């Protein structure tokens, strides 16, 4: 896991939740991890397509807006 349960809980709390069930935290955490991994994979593919080894901000922005 890339994003911890405590981080997922903190995001939900900062968004306005007063109480959050453990199951909701796990589901939210799994979804965040999936989104993060997919975004990273797309960013890497875009950088490689541009024949670069360094992932640039433009790669991340393009990957996350698709």
C-alpha cells in the first residue's frame, strides 16, 4: 500500500467527516492507491514516449486529466 490508513482517514476527516468507519477507510484507501498507481504508470509511459527518463510535471498533469 502506498497511502496509509491514517492518511486516508485524515483526508476523509479534513473533507468534513465527523466519524468514519474502518471499512470505509479501507475502501477509500484502496481506491486512492489504485488512482495513484494508475496515474504513476501513465506518467511513466508518457515520459518514455517522449524519450525521456525523467517524469516531468506535464506528464503527471496529462496522466491525471485523462
